C-alpha cells in the first residue's frame, strides 16, 4: 500500500460518492480505484475500468496506468495539507488534472472556462493555485484553462486571494468581506445598461461588473460586452496606461501610476487601496513609496493567506 493515502472522509460529500469501497470494508480513493493492488475480493459498487477509443481517459504518472474518467473520480479531492510539514501535497491522479473538470456536484464548481477550446466547468480546488502548483510540480504543471484563466486572481486584502471574477458579485467569499468591500465594487454598471456572464462565472448567471473592468483590454464578459463602446465617459482617452471609464458625473482625478514595465496599472488617490498594506503595483513599489512618504511601518511579509477554493466536505 505504499503511496496510498486514505481519504475516507472524502468518500461521500453532498450526496456524491468519490472512490470505491472494497467488500472487505477498505476504502480506495479515486487515484487508486482501477489498480489491481487493492480490492482483490471485489468492490461494493460495480466500476468499469475498461478503456476503448471513445472513453475519456487520463494518464496517472504515479501508477503508470491509463485511467478512465468516471463519476467516482470527477472533482475528487486532489490536495491535502501534511500535518507535520504543513506543505501542500498533491494526490497523484490525472497528470493533466482533467479529473478536475465537469464536476457532478455543483457546489464544487469553481468556474468555467475553455479547456482545449471547449467550454468546461472546473473545480474550486484548481482556482488561484498556480503559484503553489508551480512550486510543488515545477516541471509538470500547466494551466488547466486556456489562457490560464483560472489563475487570474487578485489579493483583495492582506488575508485573502480571490479570482477576479468572484469580486463584486454580491457573495462574500473572503472572511473579511474584502472581495465585496473593495473600491472596485463602489462603482458598477447599471443593470439597464450592462450585465453579462463573466468568463469565469456561473453559467447563465448575468451580473453587473465594476467600471474598472470596462474597456481595459481584458475580456471579462463571456461575449466581450465589457470591451464594446457604449458611450462610456473616458478619462485620459489617449493614454494606454491610465485610460479608464468613469461615471458620467465623475471628474478625471489624478492617480498614482505604478512604474512597472511588465504591466502598467494605477491606484486612485482617493481610494482605500492606496497604502493599505496590500501591494498593488508589484515588486513592493507601492508599499515602499508609502513607507517613505508616511514613515510607514514595515509590513510583515510572511502571511497565512486565506484561499477560498477548499474542496473538502
């Protein structure tokens, strides 16, 4: 049983079963259930491990076997925290993480995106994990979504990292509610003018979007409505850096321009975001300026980050 981790607490969640039970009473997690190592006496549920040309399959690098993707394995837990080291451990199953797509349990869906040009639901456990997975699996991890859409995340506060398309949606995902109290949520589109399905949103759910997303060069709406000209009032129309949409009765105020060569961005001077301890510009630029300007205390950089993509019962 080397390499086998008993995730019996994950065998049933919200009425959906994951993995299989042997007739002997031993639980086998999804990443092992088509292996001949266990359940020599047979399983309680009948499972079909046969593979043909139309079977959806994946390659398990740990066992070296081609596994069929079944209802027993879709969006099952893939990550555990090791009690001793505190490090994230990846349970080996599909090497391409395709088992984390098309979840039967809707509560485990983290969003939807194009996967190999096909619109697909993906599990919460795959959202905003890029920095962690690139450390744990430096040679094998590639984005699940086309264009790395599942990792377009933002730090809404010092304690919460959340996907961009979970911001300002009326649901408090962060414990400190920062995803709904963010400055971007203060100014959103009038529902009579623009609502849309967010690209990484819930299928069929149309929502208002922040003004800061309008005509910013990033397609946030599924059908790119946010990048179309609807007669929005523009500030700095000729500038590729600070060009932005504002409410019709707003003035074009000065902004703090982040001197970044990789991604030009800015912070409003009248916002609660500037000098809030959360780096908006990258490379500690904003925090450094604030420390100098306001004799800002040094911010503790080792943080326990709350990531709202837990995929456990």
